[in-house]
C-alpha cells in the first residue's frame, strides 16, 4: 500500500528525501489538527512531514492517513518510492520487507526505533489484505 507524505515544506522540503529511504510512521493521537495524524520521521532529520489525510492532498492511488491509522502499530515503516517538488509517495513495508530491513544492520529502522521487537509485521499484513 502506498501513502502520500505531505507538509514537507513546513519542515525541510524535499532535501532529506531519497529513493528507497526508510521513513518511520508515528501515530499522533493528540494532534490538535487531526486525531488520525501520522507523522513521518527520517534518520538525521526527525519529523519531515505527515501522511496526507485530505482528499485535496492524497495522491490518487494512495491511502489516506485515516485509512492507514487503524491498520498500523503506533509506529511502523515505509520506503520512499517517488519524490516530486511538493510530496513524496512511500510504500508501507510488507511483513517480509520489514523482516528484511531488520536483518540488515545498516538499515535506518535500527536508528529510528527503540521498539522493533514490539512491532508486529503480521498485523500489518492482515490489515492490508485485499487493499
């Protein structure tokens, strides 16, 4: 499943983005603007934007933050696949891709999370079946 990462200009613009970079998705239930907000973070930069959650910001073919919110753990990971001047499109990691990232000691997942053992990639796989 693909997501749109927006609000990039509010943080660093597209400068930190590169293809196949790992992005940590973090739920922000206390966000005063959107109770289904999902922040996007990158190694060395911290928060870089949010998963788009509006019909005017979600790129066609991507899932909105609201559709993804209940399907992921409190934190999970995606990989950037496309970059434009204003948004990025990232693929939410499948359980196999997640395990592959964990097995790679150089992967940014190791630098972005202290709770890798608490993340259940099978839950992600179950939640996205048929999407």
